[in-house]
C-alpha cells in the first residue's frame, strides 16, 4: 500500500496534506505518531465516566489531530461529536452514543489503514 492509497482508504486527500508537510517522510512520521495519540482512549474513558467537559476536550483534540493529518472521515465524525459535547450542559447528551459509535468505527478504520501502510 502506498501512502496515497492509505489516504484514499481514509477518505483523505494526500495532495492537500503535502501542502502542509514539506516531505512524505514527515507525513509518514506524523501518521505513525497518531497510533500513540491518546485522545481516542481519553474520549472513550471520559464518555464512560460521563464527564462531558473532559470528553469534549478529548474529542476536540482528536478532531485537531485529524485535521492536521488529513484524516478527513475521522475528522468529520469527531467534529460532529465535538460540536454536540461543546454545549454547556452538565450531562452528556443522549445523541452522543450514536456519534461516538461512528467516531469509533472511523478511528478503527484509520488505525487499520495506517498500520497496513506502515507495515508495507
């Protein structure tokens, strides 16, 4: 799998990512670091703990990482969850579970594609 194929699988645009990073080696280095990013794990834990504020921060961080790396599909789902959790309520809205499930699926697909690419 080439890096372009990896981005295709992620629903991303590799040519746009190349405009932000000066080399493909740097893109590869940063997507490898994504595998160690704890934002998704924190999001999962904070949603389970029903801590809306910390869940929002984790979703927002995940969204930002995905925006920078061009992981467009995961960025879109994380953005929707971030917007929902942004509301200044004490509890996590009921709709969060469905959005989280979409984020989880997109996250797992992203991790799988990145690992497949890195194992080339």
